[in-house]
């Protein structure tokens, strides 16, 4: 019997019992839709978790900090016993990490402190960061105003969306957290004065607080005010006062421009945060607070992190947290998929029942086909095709229904709460067909086992 004939006879048989066929297909529709929707909800939760991690540092990044100098291993793999600079982060360390396998990008990070003043407002910047422009651009930040600085430009700052909330009125000592009102400062266009020598600034501020001459000791003079620098704004990052991102509270800049500025400010004096010699004089080169490392694949993050840790450095990433979240996500998806599978199991029982009823109703027809010499495999195939057809139609309609339900869920939640990955559609359809054929297998075997004479005599 030709495959086309088998298909035609199977469809005709299903159409003769339209109501039963429709009800059986409906069970498959509900089962497949339940599985797809549950899996989509699990995928949505997983994506939301990954997006959150990406916003707060990235899923493929490793932060390297200097290690313990107590006889640790240096960058050349040898013992550096007690050398205070052994595991400091230098340009040589950055180049070494860049040459490691799976490293896509490595940028030094130099932190700085500053006081930024605008009129009567001022803000203390404790965690400003200078990075290579290639690393800053790699973060794909979006700007509310402005853009990244250009290569070779003098120092310009990039402000996070919540830095403005740190400005306080120097006269009233009140800011946003006291009044609930944003300071009247245009970070992009206002003239902003930056004081890098914060120690000198606070000393001068405390000294100037002595209003009576008798409060100043004999021979003492008020501390000199440190020099102010006008640092232009390159850009202000996107976000409102309630939006929290990796960059929200920080100030960023090009590390080369920052180094030039700090050398200009401190000249031959030690730069705060930098190591000094035993006599108190600074070293010629600068050492970094950390190194921002981006790895090519998420699976390579932990091995690289372990390798750097074995070398004596502190290496941190979100890899362990991500791994735990992914395990939880898989468990949630399995649980949600299991709930949907229960509905599909009920549908499979319905398919088996439909096939068994079809055999009882077509017993004489089966007997005639056997007497006429029809191959037993052809008889089996007829019932398997019917079952597969029910599974296929139910699968297609179930997938279509799941898209509609997911769209409603996302519209109500106003977020991508339910996401159907591309692989799920063909997998669900194949699963529906498989379940249909599995449910129809035993009835088809029963049809093959019927005695021809007994089938013909059956009324």
C-alpha cells in the first residue's frame, strides 16, 4: 500500500468521527500549550536573571585584584617572598592576562577620589574609575546625554544616572536624600570644578571653620585650598532616580587621560592609593586597583578565574552565582514542564482511547483487509498515522495557543515574563507527534493481532 493511500485512508477515518477526533485533538492542544507556556515562563525567569547580572557587571567578566604578598607566586610563576610589589597590578600584569587563553579583553582600572563642586553644591566621589576606552565602549552603555570621550582627548567624565543624587548643598548640608528634590545642576552643561587632592580640601575646610583668632594655634596658618580643575562632562548615562545599574553611582573616564591629570595634580608627590617606597617617595609607574577581564565564553570564566587565583591574585566573577541560578532555573523549568506533561499524559490516554474505539468500530473492515492479503505492517501504519495526525494537528494548534497566552501574560506584566525560545516550537511539535504515535502503538498492535475470520463474523 502506498504512503499516500495510507494517509488518505487515515484522514478519512478520522473525519468520519469528527466530534471524537476534535475532542481528542483538543486534549493534545491543551497539553502542548501547557508545556510550552510553562517552559516559556521558566525561560523568561532565566533571561530576567541573566539580564540583571549583565546590568550589574556582566556574565563573562572577571575582576582581578592584587593578591597577598606573603610569599605568593608572581606573574612569572616564581616565588616573590615578601616583595611588596610582587602581586601589584601593573602594565606588565595587564599584558600577561591579555596573552592568556580565552581572554577577549583586559583593561586596567584605576580608581580615584575627588570632590566635584557646582555653585553651592558639592559631591564626594569615592569610587571613580578610569578604564581604557575600548573597555568602556564594550559595556554598551546607553547615554541620556553625550557619549564616550574620544581617544587622546583631555580628561572628561562620564556620570552615572544617580551621581546627581550625591550632591549636597554646602550651606545647608542637605541633599536629595534629605529633601527628596534633585539638586539644580545640569551635569552636561554646567561648569563643574573638580578637586582631586581631597585630603588637602577637607583639611582646609576644617581649618577655615575656626572663626575666632584664639582658636588658631600660635604659629599656625589655615591650610591652603587645593587647586580646582574644570573637568568637562563627556556624557551622562541613561536612567532615572529609581533605576539601578552597574554604573549608577560611579564616575568613569579614560584611564590615560586620568593618569596624565593625576601626575599633573600631584607632580612628584605620592598619589593617594599608590604604594610608596620606604622613604615615602612614590614609584615611577602607577599600579592599578583592579583589572577588568572579559572572557570569550561563559564556560571559560571559572577556569580562567581559577588560573588567576592559583597565580596568587584575587579573581572574582559571577560565575558561581550564575551556575546556581541556572541550576535553579533548570529545576523550575523541569517542574513547570512536568505540570504541563500531566495534561499531555491525559491527552495521550485520550488518543489511546480513540484508537481503541476505532478498532472496535472497524473490526470487520480490518478483517476484510487481512483476507484480501493486506500486509500487517500496513494495517499497523494506518492506526499509527491516525494517532500521529492527531498529535501533529494538536501540536500545531497548541503552539499557536501558547503564543497567544504568552503575549497576554507579557502584556499584563509589561515585561518579557514568558519567552518562547526558537528550539521549543519544533521540539514541542515533535513531542506531540511522538506522544500520539506512542499512544496509538498498542491499539495498532491489537489491530494486527485480530483473527481475520473472527473479524469478518463480527457485527
